[in-house]
């Protein structure tokens, strides 16, 4: 994942792209069963999406959140789901 971390730092100025990279980092963390890292990346992605309304980042963030279903009872996962629901509110 160091390459994805480097990419995230390189395109930090292009905020919409940052949400996509953070979503990919979350997915990579989920594959490694690192729920704490995944939820951290998702919170960062949601913060970017709240500012930019990045469509690609939004889709990827929801896809990553769906992959967290096995851990849905974990408070950190519930927090991510709550924030995602807030994004959908008008």
C-alpha cells in the first residue's frame, strides 16, 4: 500500500481524485482485514466528498462500506455508515 499512500500525497491538491484513492486504500485495508485502517480511510474520503461531492469517490466509498458488512457491529463501522447516511440527506 505504500504506492497508494504516495499517490494520495501527490494528488492532494486534486481533492476529487483524493476521495477515489482513499476509497481504494480502504478496500486494500479491508482485504488485509484491517478494519481500523479501512474506517480511517473511509472517514477521510467522506470528508473530501462532503467538500467536493465527488461522484466517483462516493461510489467507491459506498462499495468499500459494503465490504465492511462482516464487521457491521463494530462501533467504527457503524460510525462510517452513519456518516454515509448523512451524505445522502438533502
